[in-house]
């Protein structure tokens, strides 16, 4: 307001009466849509739109009544409601189309020996799963479906809805393909918890983890907090086997 009226910022107190008058004459929900001047002074509330100040003409009366404002607000409200109604109809139709497309199970377009891509859920964001297609893998069984990793030869059971056809069984596995698969990162599975130790610097427990498919020399220390978040059942079983009071107290706080 000081900038608009080109008034020194130190003279802001000159605008206090204007702000107070506006607050006192503005209806609020906490006063049942009444203005403070109506309830405390029993005076009609004046609208800030009743008059204006012009630098040349002085006081200028604005010919706008409360009835005009109410009619314009009602017209605006009607237009907004109509716009939202059309949006809701379009969204409902799109939802129905999506449901119609997903009705019934889709038959898998691959068979044993073919190569497929697998969907991997990397993270969850705003209740939506962020999925990355990785692979290719080779289908080795039909029990919904089993596939083999091209680098580690590890076999996994994955539902057909999480697989997508990549190439038939005549697909040639080259060194470039193997490098591509290896670069995608391999999700390791915990075989067992072998030992624990207290990290005084970070004030947390570290657990020695044995990984399935890896050599004992590749065992690594992981924080108890991260392991408990991913595999709480195994962490509880490890706690029960160790019978360590401090370890139990730490898990209870997680």
C-alpha cells in the first residue's frame, strides 16, 4: 500500500485507520456473517466498494449495490459448478473406459523359452507405484510364470501380469545384452542374520547379513533400522534367538 500510494515506508501508520475500518465493516463467519460494527455499534456496515478516492476528482461514488454483487457472485458460482460438472462427467467416463479395458484376465502372449521383461516396483509416491521394466528374462516354467535371470541363473516365480513379451526363444544372448542386464542392478534376498554389533558413533545396531546366492565373503553390515523396515518378521525372529535386552529395547523403539 505504501508503494502504491508512493508513501514513505516509515509512514505506514497513516494507513492503520483504513485497515481498521475495513476489518470493522467486513462480515465474518465467526460472527454469523455479520460485521463487527453491526454487532458492537448497531450500525449498518459500509462496503469498501461504496466509494473510492481519485487523485484528481477527490471522493468518487461507486454505483454498485450489494444486490449487484450478489447477482454476479451467483452467476459466477453457476458457471464454476457447470465447469466442475463437465469435468466430473469426463472423469467418470474415462474411469469406466479404463475398467472396461481391464475386465477379464489377459492371456499371456509368451510361452516357455521366450524372453520377457519384468516390472519392478522401485518406490511408492502419492499412493501410486513407480514401475520400471527390467530384463530380459527367460521363461522356464508355466506355474504363473517362472523365469531365469540371464546373469545369475537365479529362478523366480512371477505372475504373468507383471511380465511383458520381449523376444521368442530364438533370441540370441550377446555380451551387450548380458552387460545391459547386469547394469540394471540385482535385487538381493536376505538369507539370514548372522551377528549384531553396536555402532557407538551412529548410536545404532548393525546386523551382519548373509545374502542368497552370494559367497560368505560378500556378507555385509546393514543398519537394524533399515532391515526392520523391509523385513520386520526376520528381525523379530533374530531378536528372539539372541535374547539381548538392549537389542529388544531398540527394536521396540523402531
